[in-house]
C-alpha cells in the first residue's frame, strides 16, 4: 500500500519538527509549513491523505485554513491542534469540518492512534506491523519478545520501543534526537546516556548473529544493519 501523505501546518518550529520526525519514523510522508498561507499553497499544489492544522498561526489561522481546505476538498480529513481548551473552540473546529481536535500538550502516541483511526474510517490503512524477522531473530513488539533459535527473551518497555524504531528503519539511520523525543520525551544529556545503555543491551542480545548489528552513525544516530 502506498505511504500516506500528511500536511502539517504548525508555526511552533520545535513542535512542527517533532511531529514531522515522529510521523516519518512511523512510515508517513510529511510536508511541514509554518503558517496558514503557506499551508494553503501546499494543499493546492499537492495531494494529501490527511492534514494536521495548528489553530493559532500568523497570516491565516487554522480555522480559516480548514474552511478553505474544505472548500477545495470536502472529503480530506484533518485534525486541529490548539493550546485553547474552551468548549466553544472545540465546537467551532468541528463545525469547520475537522475530524478531530487535540489540545496541547498531547502525547505523540495518542495523536498516532487518532490519526490511524481517522484514516481507517476514511479509507484503507495498514495496521502497525507487529512482528519483524531479521537474521535469526523474530521480534514481536506487542508482546515485547525477541526470539532466536527457539529461545525467547522478554524485553523491557524501552528496549522494545527502541528496537521497534530500529526495525521500522532497518538499514536506515534512526535519528538520535527523534528517537529520544519519542521514547523519553526529550533529548536531554541524561536521556541520551540512558539510550546508550539500552543500545548496548540490544547489541548484546543481537550479538549471536553476525549478520545483524547496530551501527553508530556519528552525529546522526543509529542504524540496524541486516546483511542478506
């Protein structure tokens, strides 16, 4: 199935980048714009499966942008993001045709769940992959188990989340900062040291198969390399 394309319109540079990196790690194609005018230009020029729109933006606010998008495509789903929590704002957003409305701060995991739910309602979308087979290993991220030669090892929550990100980006670089923000919430020095400990643990578990290794890409992150 082709990758889903998502337009993100968010004027908070940090949040926008986190959203973009997180969704791309989850297999989506994304485009990020910083204000409503640029977002509308992008929507007119490209095709998207879903839009994520901030409400408070310069030049054109999210409510106006959503209304303009709905005039161009009455079926495109979109989610509003806002710092406002007043009931009337939620009602206004839904009246403008939004499929969902999330108040900041919110968890990326919750956003992903809502996003996938909307895509399932509006069209076919694949369920997240539960099992990964590489080398002599079988990894089940739902049960947090790594199996090799008939022996199963139970992983901790963070070990499982980190291995899942590596598997989803197999033979590609997993951005260190993005992984820290997704699993630990921020990319502070202490969380980075913690992630290094978990990388070492995973390397020990994968050491049994010389075709499989986690490589450090200096200045970027890590790569789960699987030789054929």
